[in-house]
RNA sequence: GCUCGGGUGGCGAAACCGGUAGACGCGAGGGACUUAAAAUCCCUUGGGCCAAAGCCCAUGCGGGUUCGAUCCCCGCCCCGAGCACCA
């Protein structure tokens, strides 16, 4: 066997020079516009979208490339299946990343971004993606953000944009607003100064109005289950009740409303707690307690949002006031504590220390009464509680008057209807999802298109006056003036009110980057059209997106915001669908030496040197082979060689087949069977993104092709070139040409498999005795149970395990025989 | 703490519906070719026992269901990601 395989030797691979083959085809694709889609004509459209990158100065790294190649394979496969595939790619270039980087190296983002984009474009083209570059975009282009501002105005028109005071993280040393991710352990990431919260008037979108729809629609979407779960958790629906606790103070009557998911425990509510920001705090403050309360409020106001939420030690202060528990009629004290959050529910809670861990802890610290109102089955109702009893599945209500003995579920219903009759409560649903704050006190983003006028208030910029262009200013650096960078440019912000003409002032905040990315997929097909954000005929043809691939780090915000914006535009009659992405799959993460790639670790891999050394085809195929696409894996240099070897062998085999005189036969029967099995397998694997096993199947076929001393037939290699094409498009084009084919392999279609040929006529039947595998028999595919038993018993090696008469025979046709004795 | 992933050879992994555990690849060992090396090609490669035929053990740990469990159920341990006082 030493000489086996001699007919395919390395001499033939000498002709395979990835660099020249790849550049040749990249040039050809560009000249022949192979990757451009006629978006207006396209009879069978397929929109294969990938999340657009932030064009960093370091360039595209292998993590980006992994995602893009994964999408590219899917797109190329769809094209081979006969669809008109549209695979656009643009740049998400606004935002704090670019701004901070520009500040750090002392350059202007407007100069930096075009450079970064050019570098990305070079890298992306070199990787051989089937991107339609005639339809690219950048969120920083006024022609693009003009329409981002338009989206804002549509939301405003619908009453879905509003302004309110909200907390931001403020660094007293840098004198600037920080994003949550710039706050590390309660301190500014740059100077380590403790961060404070400040209240600023900011723009919000009413995404919480859409909470239920955003939740309900998830059931209809073909998305990664993990992504849907993340969205469900983020929306955080909880069913419960709102209960009113009356308060009498200085002859005045008021009520404190609380939200609870456990109305069944209302008899155990022994005190109330308000968030420090609760509006009733002032009117409930007793004279004796005033200074303590003021101290406490000042203390919690100073703490930044991140730290405050990570405090788990319970602190608080008594208001001096009491409320009446509507169930027991008892007077209970009202406290203030920062463990209650103003932004959830009503900003006030009824504390049930017996059945809530946090309340238990608080009651223990301040010596407040703890009452048991739920028992485990058979437990004594007077048994003391050493910790909160939160089990509610098997809980029985106690110490709650006529509700005693009910299950928790029943008591929830009954107590809520009792409170309803008294006018003291009602069943409500609450969501964790908060409204979306889109204001950023920064420079590098689209200005929010609003003009403030002393007489007319906040007036939207007229749509015909868009875009509000972000001015090129040198001092975009946040400084101690304490305002947004644009607020230092009077010549820019002073402008006439669109309504009354009086001198007004532009909004000087810019909008969140997530707004840029919440609608970009609508723009791609219409890139180049100036009059509208998206042409309605093109939008109807191409959207919703057929396949969207991206990282799970955007599982919540980006995908939720995109869905929200799409729903709003749908409700306005502008879009004919309310969900933007029919199918979404989250790809895995590429790590390096067991760790996440990051600049600080210094383990970011830029693909350029690998592409130079091995070729784009090898790097692409390697990335897809290193692990399951939806899980990712470790980028290891050593393993690329195996994929390169495969491509070399592919080259050699096809060259031999194409040059051989007598290679036009129908192919060897066994090889052809393996080929058709491979066609079936690769065609099954690609749609479920099982790229690693698809590559393995092609390698396996390559091994079969090379086995024995023979020259491969054209019929044995031609379909293989088509199978390889999505993964390694350049070598596929070149070999397709070498085989004498006209035109791009991507217009040649996907090979059909012959299912009769693909199935073996003989199978290996596994024979077990008592469930233990004892051997296998080569038998006809359709063998009957009786014949199989007879065949097995004939084999001494098998029958020796069958001691006595079989008690039971388990026969799985075509698979396995199990004899139980 | 909660939610979602995951734990399989020296390593990356496969096993799609409960039916041969380890496909495919890397690495390693041996061999062919070569003056030599690289490249290429061939063979071996989970662990143990044995001269061999063969047998036993093995999918994080402990139980269970089943003729049969990497896969399903119960109870743990560990790793990764996200959320985190959400009442």
C-alpha cells in the first residue's frame, strides 16, 4: 500500500498558489460584478444579513471574520440553490468607542473613520466575502444619519419620544458623563475617581409600551432559543397586584401604592419602604426625623447607579409616618431605603420579611416585626422564622383570617379580589423593561433634531431640513464646562425656531448608537436613493430579513430596539411587517489561548498575516472547521495546516481528473456512492449552520477519492468543487474554470444527489447481547428480524454469548439487533 | 443568587430521533521517498489485561428509568456567558 495514492501527488499541487488564485478571482468578481444584486429585478430574493462592524483602528479581527464567513457561506449556499442573494455590509461607526479612541490618539474621528473603513474594506475584500459593495453604508454619513434623525421624528410624531429627568453617571474629576461600561467598580475607568449620579433632562422612547408585543411575538420567531430567552428575561414580565396603603398625616389623607407579586402575603406586610427618590418622601418626613432623612437621601444621591445596585448591605431610615395595612387594619411604619428602586413598579414596596429575603434582612437589621403568613405543609403556623420562607409551590396560607388554609395560588386570586372590593388594590402586570434613553452628552453621534424655543418649547426640525449636520469641531473633548461638546458652539446651536422664527437653541445632545443600528437593515436595499429612507417596493421585496447572523452580545439591546423601531414604523403604515428578522442565529465566540480576545490581553488576532501565509480560502475553511459555528472555539495556528492540506489535495485531484485522457467515465461505484452521501450531508449541514461537520464530510470524501491506486474521474470531482465553493470560493472558481466550465461556479447551481445511489445496499447491522455490543454483520439493508437472528446465531463469535433461549429480541431495522437472554 | 450554554482521547471535536462512543482534523510514534531536510505519501494512535484469540474499563460525580443512556429523569461538582436588591 505504500505506493497507494501515487496518482495524486504533490507535483500537481505546485500549480496551486492561493495568493494569485484569490487575487485573480477577487478582481474578476469586481469586474464582472458577480457579487452585486439587481435589487429591483431579483425574482427570488434572499436577504442574508450579518451584523455590521464597528470599524476599529486595529482592523478586522478573526472574531469578526468568523461571523462574516459564517454568513457568507449561508448566503453563497442560498445562491447556489438558485436564490438572488443580497449580502450587504456597512459600518457602525458612530459612538463612544471611536470618540474615545480619537481623543486618546489626538485625532479627529471625521478623519480617522474613513481611514478605518478603507482598511476594513480592504480586509473584507481580501477575505473573499460575497458582499455587494455597491450598497454599503456608514452610520456617520450625513446621507445615512439624515434618516436616523427622521426615525427620531417619526417616534416623536407618534408620541413615543418624550423628555424627562434621568440619572447619568458623572465623573467629578473628568467632569463628564460616563456610559455604564465606563464605570468600573463605582469609579471612573480613566481616573479612578468615585462616580456620582446627576440628573439631566434626556430624551426617551416609550419602548415599554411595546413590552407585551415584544414578548408575545418572540414565540413566532425562528431565532436561537438562547436569544429569545435573553429577551424574555430582559422584558421581565411579572404578574401581581398594586395595593394601596392609606396614610393620614397632619389631617391630610393620601395613599402609598405598592407593586407586589405576592399579594397572598399582604397579611404579613409589617412595614412599607419607599425608594429615596419617591415623590412622597418629602410629605411623609416627620420633624424629628428630618435631618436623618436628609443625610440618607444625600448619601444615596451621591452614589452612582452601578455601585448603588451592587450594595447588598441593607441601609435605611424611618420617615416618622405610618400607613394602614388594608388587610389587617394595623398601622405599619414607613421607611426609606435604597434597596427599593424608583424605576421599577411604583417605587414603593410592602415589606413582607417573613417571605422575602431582602425584607427579612432589612427587618433583622432594624428590628422590625417578622410575621409568618405561609407555612410548609404540616408545619406549625406559629413556628418562628429563622430565614425568609419563599417557597410558594407547596405553601399554605396561615395567620391571614379567612384565607387560612388556602394554597398560595388560590390566596393570590382571593386576596386580590378582596382588595378590589375594598377599592384597595387590583391585579396588574409589570415589566422590567424600561424606556430607552437615547440622549448622549457626547460629540460623536447624530444630533437630535430638536430646537428649543422660549415660546414654543421643544420643536422638531422639519423633515425637509434634515440632516442636522454634525459640525466638524476641533474641541469635541468633554471638558469642565459640564455640558455636551456641541453646547460650546454657539454659532452652531443658535438657530431660528421653525415655528415662530424667534431665536432658539438646538438640542446639543446626540443620539445613542443603538438608534443608528436599529434601522440600518431597512436602508441597504435602498442605498443610493436620496428621497426616502427606504423605497417601499424594494422594502416589500427584500424585507423582512431572511437570515440574520450576529453575536449574542447584541441579543438584547440591538435586537430589541430593531424590533421596536420596526413595530412603530409598521403601526404607522410605513412598513408591511412588524418583525424585522425572520430567522436569527447567534454565532459563537472565537477565543485565543483559552481567553476572550481583547486589546488589554493583547491576544487579538488580525487575519491578514494568516491570509497571506495560508490564503483566504484556508483561513475561511479553518474558521468554520475549528468548532461548531454557534459555539465558536479557540483559534490555534497549528490546526490551519490540516485544512490547507485538504485544499491542496482538492487541487491535485481535480487537476489530475481534468487532465487525464480517460477520466470522463461515470466514476467508481463506491466513490460515487460516497459522493452522493456527501452531497446530501453537506446540503443538510449548511442550513443548520453545522459547518464543521460539513467540512469533515468533504474531507472524508476526499479520503475516499484518494484511496487506492486510481485516477479520479471528472464525475467524481466536479460536484465536490460545487460543495466546497461556499467555504473556499476562490479555489472553487479556479478549479471550475480548469474543468472547462463557463461562468462562475456560483451560477452553476447546487448538485442534486441521487438518493438511491446515496443509500448503501449493504449495511453493518450491530448485534448486541443484553444490550452489550458483541459484533456486527454485513447484511442487506432490508433484512428481516428472523434472517438477522439466524445470521447472528451462525456466527460463533456472537452465538457464544447467547446462553439459553432468548427472552426477547429487539430489532431496529437497518440498524441493530439486540438479543436478550 | 438567578437565567442560558457547556464538561467526551494528548488537543479541537463528532455521534441530527435513546441504538457500533471518539467521524474529521491537529499533535505524537513508526515507515517510504531524499545525500539530507522540508514537502509529500503509507501505517499506528482512549486506557488496561494478554504471547495471541480475546476480554474488561471508559463520555465531570452519585443514583434512577430502559433490552440498551454522551443523549431522558433526580441529586451534586466544575467551567463559560449574560443578568443581578425587579418586590
